[in-house]
C-alpha cells in the first residue's frame, strides 16, 4: 500500500474506437455511420475496431469479418491503414509528453502517464486529464477516455468505466464500492483459463477474490494467485516505464514429431506459425517490425536470426515472407 506522501497520480488514456474514429475524421461522410475497420473487408480477416455506431449490432474487435457482415449488413467496412494510425499514435504521445516525461505507450491507442508532482505546473490530476482531452480534441478532433488513480491497474480499469469520452477517478478507498462488484474477468491478467479456476473455487466477482484466503489461491495458481489477490485489493506498485514504443514480442514455436529435410513440409510449418503470430497481433491490436526465427536441429544445435521490416505490420504474409527468407538463408539442411 502506498505510504502517505508517496501516493502516485497515474493516468491511463484510451482512445475511443481509435481506428474507426480516425477513418470517420478523415472522411466526414462516415460520421454517425457504423464503421468497421478490418484487415481485409473482402477476405477472411477479423475486425480491428468497430465504431460506436456499429457496437449496438454486436460487432466487436477480434470478430471474423464475415460474422460482422451478418450482424451489421449496413456497416461500412474499411481496410485499416496501420501506418496512418501509428503516425497519429506517435503524435498523441508527443502531446502527452508535454505534460510529463513519464509516458508509457501501452498499445497503439493506450498510454499510462505518471503525473505525480506535476500539480504545480498543470494543476491536479483531473485537471491534467481535462487538458489532455481538450488538446486531443482540438488537434485531431478525436475523443479519448481517461482513468485517474493511484496506480496503473486502477487507472486502466477507470478509463474503461465511462467510454466514450469518459473521465473517471478511482481512489484506493473506492475499490470495494467500484471494483469489487465487477466479474473477476475484468481484472488484468485474468483470461479464460484463470477465470475457470476461480469460478471453480466459487469466485465470481473481484470482491469474492479479495475476500478469499490467499494461501489456497497460491496453491492453485502459484505466484499468479498471490498477485491476483493483491490486485483484487487494488494494489499495484508497477512503475510507469517511459519508452518510445511498447516493446513486446509474440512468438510461436513447434517441434516436429520427426526430423525432416523436406523443404515443402518446413515451409508449411513456417507459414502456419507466421499466421498464428499474425492472428495474435491483430487480435491484441499490436504491430511489429522485427521478425525472429529460431531453428533447432536434431542434435539440439539452435540458431536464431532476426531482421527488421521497413514498416510495422500485423500481416501474416509480411511475417511469413520474412521468416521464410531468413530460414532459406540460414538453413543448414
Ligand atoms: Mg481504445
């Protein structure tokens, strides 16, 4: 728990329906219409972002385009322009950095800011959040939602409370009233698997988790159990880590059931692994630029090679082509 005098003021900013809002801004005829941004409107891709007009039809990010078309036949389906969104995302980060150097880009449309000690210059945290919202609206005519809290965990939950165009403050003492009634799934880090384990213990809400004794949680889920229990109490001491862009990696690997030198078989596996990575990137709204391959031979000699692409991408094709090129250049047969 924070010690008096050491309380932090953390903001979490989340752009509202970012890709769709950018498209509506660039083409005013799309304003007020259900706009659905996706990888390929004619293909088998998934939805990247649905505008708020499309959401009442049940269209959601990560949904197959074909399903979105069934739910919302009148939707305007647009192929996303990731380079454009990245450029804008970097401009938004520049605005945030005028308030504090402690800006941590979390995804293409989300950032954490530590504004502790910035009161003298810009006023209290809520005032700073209002200034940021006004500046983003003035410069780009876009809205965002901001959560204000003593840590990243609560700030992120707060920004989700009142979308779009929200501004929500959660203090440590608000946790029982505002956080505990939410389903455990709403807690960062609780995926389908963990949710199942928790449900099995009779834990449905974050409040149930907070009141559950920590030892059996640790027994069932290891360190994760202990961490989740602390999170249910709204405790999170992780710092805001400033950086240029979020550095993360996503990978998939596969051990062949038997050794092979058949190039066609190897190519099929590389394609499949690349598509798997691409799908996860798109599902989570990430793009990447560096492709790494790892090859392990029958004698366990392992090599890794990497090379960067010219542009950021979440395309299966771009990942696969680069991975295959790296493979051919380095494969010792
Ligand atoms: Mg967003």
